[in-house]
C-alpha cells in the first residue's frame, strides 16, 4: 500500500470585484499557472467569484441593498456557463480545483449561498459545499447551507473535505469531515481587515488550520483573498477612514499545513501569489499512534455525534389519493410515515438523511 504524493497549490489573490465574467477569466489563468508549475490540486479563496460583501461591515443594511442586488446578478448558477468555463480549465490542466463562489439560489430571487466547488481533472463537478452558517455581518447576504453538502469526496489524491472561513472553528463540522476519512482539507477564507481591532486575521487562520491538521493528522490547504486597490476605491466614499481600515496588515494568510500542525514550506501574508508544497499522505500514518480521534483515541461508547445529511428546502410535495399535498420543510404537523423516514436507532450506520458514528463502523 502506498498513499498518494502530489504537489498542491493555494492561491492568494483578489477577484475582479463584482465582475463574475472577468473574475472567472482570472481564475482560469491562475489554474493554468498552477498547472504549468506541476500542481495536481489548486485551492482558491472563499466566494472568489465575484467577491466578498464588504458593504455589510461598512454601511447600514438599507444602504447595502443595492450592492446585494448587484452581487445577486453577478452570482454563479451551479451548474451553469461560468462553472463550465472553470471546469474546462481544470480539464485542460488535468487538475483538481476547489473554488469559492456566490451561488445563486434557484427557488427565490435574492437567495445566495456561500459555496465551495470541487472539480476533478476531467473537468466535471465532483461536489460542492455550502457554508453552514454565515459569520456575523454575512447573515445579511447568505442563506444557511445544510448537512447534505458536508461531505468528504474520495479522489485519486485521497479524501477531500472543504469548509469556508469561520466554519473552520466549528468543531462538530470538522469532526464530521474527519469521520468520513478526510485526508486533504481545503480551508477557504477572505481577507478581513474590517475585523475588530486586535483581531489578527492571519494568525487566526493559521491557528485554526494548525489545529485541524494536528487533530486529524492530515494536510490543510489554505487559500485566502486579498484587498485590491479596486476594492478600496469602490468603497472609499462610504466612510472617511475606509482606506486606512482596508489597508490593515495581517488580514490574509495562505499556505499548506502538515499533519504535525506546522506550515509546509512558506506561507503568504497579505500579498498576492500562489504558494506550493509537496504532499505525502504516507506521513499521516505514524502521528496517529499518539492521537487518533476517529479511532483508538476516542470513546464512542460515551460520545455519539449524529448529523442530519438530508437536503433542506422550502417545500415538500407528495402525491396522495386526495391529490397533491404541500407541506413546509419544517412543518411540525407532518407525520413520519407520510413525509420522511428517520432512523429509530442511534447506532453506527447511515441513511440518506442522517449519519451517526459510534466507532464500530466506518463512516459512509
């Protein structure tokens, strides 16, 4: 048995702000660059297409409404033509690609998800993850994701999991990925110079990534966006101290962290670029002799985590003898027999709706 060895790349860059077409063009160029440098996997920042809603932090919600409309109109349909363009770049370079996009919701105008997309080297979309809970001011923009996208995707490079920015602090979300066999963790972030004073965003990113890699004995690939002059000029008229605020140092960190929790090679702080590192998954084995929180170093007779992995939506439709019935997704009046099946036991195993781990069976 020999585990995969490959070169990984993490992009630290700014989008062409609020221009999805132009940003995807930049994405494809960066994929080509990473491919020319021998990368088998490249990670991009959170909501890189077409950018992050900084207006939520620097203006009131009413003033930000026009920006929300602009973001929605520049968001990405999944699947859609912009997704196809990025998939073609992945295929052209025979590379796995993870990228953050603002995903346009299908059931309601104005709904946007913070979504990470995973492409395979054949250019096909392998899967996606929607951020479970938007952080702080982000709640003005994004709708919650659900457990149906909290998955590890088994690839030729090993089990790949993805989380966006602040949800890398969610211990249960991270454990859910580890319990599904995650070996390569993609952590996508945005530069956050608007964070409270005293909050070192670069160090916060590094700490979270080191913790996850050390706890799970895996590799983390961290990709963060940067603040461009274009973004500063876009909002400079909104408040007198905007430039000083947005030029704050140590607002971005990108790099690759190994199973010992240390950065592999060099990392980027604030500046644009691509960082590379060689990954050898065989180095994930020995550290588990000391701590294996998915195996011998846990007590599943004491702890039991259940995860609802069913897709949530605003409506369920079911045909009955009386015609079509409609019930809201969280309608307490519906019965178990009519509308869904829930497992009756808390033992290890899985159903399409729910997974649980108690240590006696591998996660599905």
